[in-house]
């Protein structure tokens, strides 16, 4: 095998609400129902591959060497028993642990580039990234959402053909604001009392968005989920209420952050008083090879 390089991009993904679904015997059916938005800030990953006498995976994220356990596991799924050296260089546009799906974006973009180098399909890349997220309990629906792009409703959990995704039309600016320290998704997903509430209201919100699939209803149900699950701090609730004066806002699941849409200049100016602000828009295309 000659040394080769491919680069892939995966959008970030914000879940407005979700219902975790686990099948102990089948990771392909595990994941989440819910709805979310793919954003133009995400992960760009260059993968270089060459022959080796052993399996060797080296990952750098934003210029620093990283263990990147989810990405490593996904790539191991793809390379199998091949004796291969893989160098991965990922640039993340947003922080990890703030509900922007950066871990999943890094993993999916790396898996896409690696699968291209190994003459595997994008379906193989999706499967590897999804399995890694499910196995390590770092995410549930981000990979599926990122694969499709746009504003999506995950009608059924897991991979196609079991997993089914429906789109909500729409294209507009999204204002993000980070309000505090990162949230440990794995810790929340392993807390039964917390997940019972998430399942109850995630199921309800998914049913209601399918009844009326509009962006206004998506934001309304995202706020309902935020309020009823108890995931949000008082500060998050207060800032959402302030942002609602200039449009629609809710909490990023699962992060100490919010997302908002409406009067963009006013939202940027107002939210900058409370935390670090990022401006992006909806990514309509989903994860893809870019060079």
C-alpha cells in the first residue's frame, strides 16, 4: 500500500431532545430517537495511512496528541486485522463536552477518511463511528444526525435500515453560547434516575415533533425537554429566557451551553454578556470527504 491521504468534514450536531434506546445484543439498533440541528462548525480530519508491521494509530486533535478513545475504537473496527499505520490530524471548531457533538464529529470524519483509504464504503464508516459511540456511551444519536445533515428527526434509533431519519426544512444562522464548564455525557447516561426522565420526555417530544415537524415546534419542544428533565442549571434557564426576547433558544444536549436563532446581531450582542459566543449556520450536506 502506498502512503495516501484523505480529508473529511463532519458537521457539529446539537440535540434539542432525545430518547436513549439500548439493545443489549444489537448495537446497530441502539441509539436515540429525537431531533437535532447540524451546524457548519464541526470537525475536519486528515488521515494518512501506510503499510506497517503492526497496527499503529496516532491521533492529534487541534495540534495536541490525544488518546481519542472513540476515534481509536472506530478505526480499529475499520482496519480489522490489517497491518496498518494510521496518522490522524483533527481540527475541532468547537469545544468538546458542550453539546456540540465534537467527539462524534471527530470520530465520523476520521472514519470517513480512513474508509476511503481502505476502499471501504461510507456505510462502513458510519457503522464504525456509531458502534464506537454506543460501546463507550459517549453519544447516541449524533453520528446518525451528522451523516444526514440539516435539521433532522430521528424516528427510530440505530443504523439504517432500522434507524430512520426525517428532515425539517430550514436554513438560518445559529448563535451558540457556552455558559460554564463541560458536562460529562457518560455520567448522565449512566444515571438511572436522570435517564428515566430523559426517556419519558424524549419519547413525548419525538412524538410531538413528528405530529408537527416545524422549526418553531422543534424549539418549543426543546425548551419543554430542557425544563422537564432538570438537566439545565438556573443560569441556563435564565439566559434562554433572555434570548427568547430576540428569537428562539434552548439548551444544547448535553452541554453547559445554549443555541438560539432569530435576530442574529441582537442575539450575538446579548449572549456575549454571559459567555463565549460562536456564530454558525445549518449544514445541509452532512459528513463528507472534502479532498
